[in-house]
């Protein structure tokens, strides 16, 4: 038997012996030793193979040659000693065998980019070409570069040396097609593979085939899964997977009981205690969904019998405690959660245990203790789902315990920490209630009004309107209480009270969008002979209502007349600001600037003053008065050093300086945004602007191109970077690299834009189209400059495929290159 193995090894070692003889500067192991080592590797005795290599190497004078290094790499890899492979094997070697093992090691370490980098270029020729090519395809799949992976697997088809290799490759190709959502093609491929596959592969093929058929032919998919599940020869792994699919199907159908029956059958197929514990836990969870609490407890207890680790024991205790909550057995739940807290050291688990025990105590009528536990859950883990829920629960519990000061602080923290949360409206409402209970009625009113404004169709809006009336009643401001407006207007003796009540009713109707009714009320108020502030407010609010009803000219006329007739009214700044906004929005930027400046100059103590100054600077920019706009923004920073508009002012100042060509000064403005407001929404854009300015300065100082390049790269590393800004940064990185005569880096950056646009399903906004088009043409031009016409054509073809406005131009350019190639007799693939 051993001799037969050696014969097989000799056939596989032809390349080893032949190539090893040429490396005379290195020592080589003998052919006989190599055959023994290779046999050990084939049999999976990797440690033995390493020992043979090292012991025989001591008898050889000099370093191991490349052939023997490859054997050593294989031995270390087989032992899972991936770091040792990288330490002992030259990463820089061009040897095809070593490149394969280094790349495969990087793949096992999860560094797919590094692995792929070792397999750059054509891998279809040379030693281990088949292995290298398939490895490259798998790395591309891991990196989600599916089109490239597909190309590699298709190339492999022409090289496959056996039906087994052909079938494996065809399966990989089907997997890639599936990931590209090309389901029909994937199914066709799998049908072909099914006809030639044998051994373990046939079960993988059928699993994937059934999975793809679920949507189009559920009956056939189910039949395949059932066949696999019942086929003892398929082995437990594939039978378990098939059973899992069938169980999921039953869950989707809502038949949890059928799912449970299926999973129960599989327990005896699982040959590890951990696997059985996992399955029993899954069954317990299904029972919980069905509210079969006793059965869930039985499965948890069955799992606890086989538990071998502390981690699993604690997980099962947590699940048991949740079952007790479901049973409304709060006392028992509180005790089990506490048992977890007594021994667990894992922060996330402790947080959930605090939260669960808090729930139980709250139900047991111990809200203050519950609040403390919810706070512990929040502070112990910042996971958004748990943290936000726990913080809100803590505030609620303190409210129930009538600890209103603590509740108020926590509601405020919740609203600040989790804007746009699903419980935002409830948080505002509860903060209003809490503030009212401790006498902060103005704050309470503010919160209730926010609910009404931001969630007008929510049921809480109705409750908030009632609470608004309660607050104003407590303040004896009856005119501001919606629930009492009509009664006040009917019963009040004082005409001013009636007017004020009507005004508040009109304002509320306006806020709710009832512009016609609001305009009627405001108009009635304007007929009064007495020009009180309430009447003056009614005058301009009538103008706003007329505008919202679509009568723009009449509205503008009313507002202008108001300014002339009532220059000293407290409402005049608001009317002026509204007029300025209308001028700005209609494109009359000079008039807008004049009106905004009037507010700033004449009403500096008004709340709108700083905003008006900022808007004046923006209006000046729109008329290309950049020096003037810079002065406006600088004045805002000087006069209002605590303004919330400082980030926008500095950013706009940087833009204006850029327009004037003062890029060095612009960099200072943008860097101030980054330094002082790193979390502001403009921070990303400011970082990009700094790089843009560095690029512009590169015209006179070429070293600036590298600074710009690093700036764009740093921006790309930011979390939550907008996709459009990502495309823009990649394109500009390519532009920098091109300026520095680094065409490979430039091409890579341009093509990342192209591939991202094509593969990520980006919105085809005008900005995204701009960067895609620029990057595509730039990449093609680079290929043309590098005398690679086929590369240029490939890029143009991608642009044509994208079906964008520039596709026609790309097609023309591609056709022109093809015509030139044909004219000189070149053959295109």
C-alpha cells in the first residue's frame, strides 16, 4: 500500500524534482525524502512532515530551496500555524508555489486583500496554476468582486484536469451566479453539475439547488430537502442543513409546531454536546414564540443537563428567566436573573440581566429598585438596542416612583442620545409630563408642542394638545389652551381676551396646516381699530396664511406693507426674515442680502439676528461677491462666538476663499471646522475640502499632491461616509496619483469608482453620475496612455453597460479604438 502511495507521489513530484535541480545556490532535500514528506502531507500528517523537513534540513548545507520551502509552508499551513507560514516563508518571493501558500494562509487569516495581492495577474500558467487560479477565484468571492470571480472560474473550465475538478469549479461558479442574483443561470449551472458530481459535492449541489428553488418551485425545493434529510448516506452535516431549511420553511408558514417536530428528529444526528445544546435551545425558543412556556422550560432543562461550559450555562439561565417573565412568574424571573448577575463577568450579558430583573421588579411594584437596575443596564453596555430601551425604562420607572427630577434628567438624556428613535414622541411627551409635575411649565409646554409639530398624526399629539391646555390653565393663560378657546370666546367679557383667544386658535390652526380657516380668523382680527401686538401678529400671520394658500403676490404685498406701517413691532424681524427668504428662494440674491442685513443691523438683539447675518453671507456668495461674504462670516464669528452657526460660517468662509484662489487660507477655515466641530455633519465635507485645496496648491508645490492623496484616503476611512463623497474621494485620489505619475494607483482608484457605481446599486444622482463618468473616462485614458487599447475598451464597455448619459460617448470612443486596432490587423478577444 505504501509503495502504491509512493508511485502516486512520484507522478505528482515531477515538477518538484525538475524545478528543484535548477536552484543550485540552495540546498535541496533528496528525492526520496521529498516523496516521504509529500506522502505525509497527503495523509494529513502535517507535524510529521515538518519534523522530516527540519531534521533532514540539518543534514543539508545551506538554506532550503524553493521546492522544500513550499513543502514546509504546506506542513505549517496544515497545522493551522498561519503566522508561522508568514514568518518563515518569504512573502516577496515570485515562486508560484510559495505565492500559493502565502495567499492561502492570508485567506485563512481572513486577510483576503493581502491574499489576492499575492495572486495578481494571470494565474493560469506555471506551477500549481490550477490551484492558484481556483484560490484566486475564491478570494475574489470573499471580497465580493463577483464579476472578476466569475471570469476566473470560467477560465478554469478550460484547464480542469478531471471531472471532479470540473464539477467543483462549476459549483463555485453557480455560487457566484447566485450571489449576483442571477438565479436562473445559477440553476442551469447546478443542473449540469448535478449530472456529473459525485461524493460529498452532490449533497452540496442539491442543498444549493433546493435553496434557489424555494421561491420559484417550493414543492421541488421541499422534495430535495426532504430527500437529503432522509438520506443516511448524505451524512449528518447535510442532513442537518436540509432539516434546518425545512424547519425554517414551516416557521415562515406559521406552523411552528411542524418546525419543532422536524428539529426534534435531528437531535440524535448531532454528535457533539455543544451541537445538541444549541438545537435544544433553538427548540426552547420556538416554544417561547408559541407561548408554550412549560415545554420551553423542559427543553432548557434538557439542554442544561449536557452543558459543559460556564458560558452556555449562563445563556440558558438567561433564557429560563425570560420564560418566567413570559409566564408572568415575576418573582421567579427576578431570582434567576439575579443568579446570572452573581456569577457573570460578561458586560453585555450582565446588562441584559439587569434589564430583565428590572422588568420583573417593575411588575412586582418596586419601581425605584427597577429604575436603578435599568440604569445599570444602560451604563454597562452601549449597544443601541438595549441602551436606548434601558434608558427609557429607567426614566419611566423613576416617574412611577414619583422621583420626577431623576426621571426628567433621563428623559432629556434619551432624547439627546437617540434622535429620531421610535420612542422619540413618547419621550417628549413623558418629559413634558415630568416637567409639569415639578413646576417647569414652560419646558413642559415646549415638549408637548414638539410632539404636536413633529408627530401630528400620532395619538400622542392628541394627548399633548390636552396637556398643553392643562399647562396654560395652570398658568391662567386661557387663550393658549386649545381645549378652552371656544368657551373663552363665547363667555369672555374682555374684548382683548377674546382677541387673544382667537389669535391663539388661529396660530394653532396655522401650525396644523388649516391655512384657510386660520386666514379667516386672522382677517377678522385685523378689522379691529386697536393696533395691539396681537392684532399686528394677526396681520402678518394672515400674510403667511395667504402665501400657503398659493397667493404669493398678495402675501408679499401684505408683508411689505406691514414693514412700512409697523417698523417697531416685535414681529417685524420675523416678517423681514420671511421676505428675505422668499427673495433668496426666488433667485433675487441682492434683495435677499439687503433684507437679511437690515435684520442684523436694526434688530441685533433679536433671536434671528445671527441667522440673518449668516444668510446675508450666503446671499453675497450667490452673487459672487466672495470678499463681501467672507467679511459677513468673519463678523458672525466675532459677534456671536457661541453661535450654533459657527461650523456653517467657517465652512462657507472656506468655500469663498477657495473661489478667490486663496487655498492656504481656505485650509485654515476648513481645519477649524474639523478641530472644533469633529462630530458636525459638515466635518466629512470639510476634510474633503482640505484635500481639494492641497491638490490646487500642488500646481506650484508638487509635494502637495501626496498630502492631498493622504487626505482623501483618510476621509475614505471615516465611518458612515456618504456614498457620493466616497466616490468623489476615490476619483480625486486617482487624480492625485496621476499627477504624481503613479498610474497603477490612479487606475485602481478610478476603477473602484466604476465598480462601486455598477455593483452597489447607487442612486443615479447627478453627483454620482459625475464621478462615475469622470472616473471611467480617466481610467480608459490611462489605459490608452499605457498602450493597452483592450484595457481602455474594457473600461468604455463598462460605461456603456451602465446606461448613463455618457454611455454614447464611451461607445464611440471604444468603437474608434476597435477600428484602429482592426486597421493594423490586431485581433480583439
